[in-house]
């Protein structure tokens, strides 16, 4: 899954939703129904194309997948030029 990049920060937020769904043997459609989101919006999050996520959405996903936000999101930083 491609990471969502933020060139201003020099790093990327990776969304591990696909991995968590696979581990829990749950479909994206099933999760969408459980958390009350459209399949399209959840798909945008899954593919790493989302620009933001509401805390209420994050909490609902974590509740249904029995996980922590850190299980769902990961930061892959990089060192910016000129920083030590």
C-alpha cells in the first residue's frame, strides 16, 4: 500500500488498514457497515490517499478492529537536508 506523503514534513504516514483487515478476516465492506462510513471513503483511507482522519472515525475503526491508533497508522520519517 503506498504511503501518503507530506513533502513539507519530509516523511510519510502509512495506513495499515489492509493488514489489520486481513489479520481479522474482515472485509472493507463489513468494516464500512460497522463504523458507518461509505465504502468509498474507507477505500480512500485504505489506499493511503486520505489527507486527514477524524478522531471519531479513528476511534470507531480501532473499536471494530480491536486495535490502537498506532496499529493502524505508522510514520516513516526521513532526514531533511541540513538537519543533524
